[in-house]
């Protein structure tokens, strides 16, 4: 899975739109975490459709860890397919998780 580095630098003086108080920074970080969770879930869905199930499972697990609500985390965990494969993981499912392709 790709890893990304967020680089931050400080500018002297106030910059319009930047969080100034701890509460504003907390709100900003909550939005950033929600965006990261959405991106992981979207990426997992695409990987699943491409048949890259192991990588999709990892992305769904990560999205579930970042989910702000337990109901959302449960929904994302339901998409993890690796342990649910009838063949124990040796074959591949179709692009939407239906059917079985033996490779």
C-alpha cells in the first residue's frame, strides 16, 4: 500500500483560512481524517472491482480504523473478503466479489 508524507511549514504572521486556535485545529484535523477515510474506502472499492482483493481488504480495514462512527466502521469491515473465501483464499473472486475464478 502506498505511503504518503505530509510536509508542513510555518509562515510568519497569520495566513487567511488557517486554523488559529486549538479548537480550529482539532476541527481541521477531524475533517482531514474523514477525507482520508473516504479516500481509503473509495480506493478499496476500486481495488475490489479490479480483482485485487488482498489489497482491497487492507484498504477496507484501514478505512474502518479511521471511520468516525462505529456503524460506518462495521459497514466497511463487512466488505473485507479475505477470511470469507470458501476456498480459504487460494482463488480469486469476480470483480464485485461474486463468483470464483481459479488461477
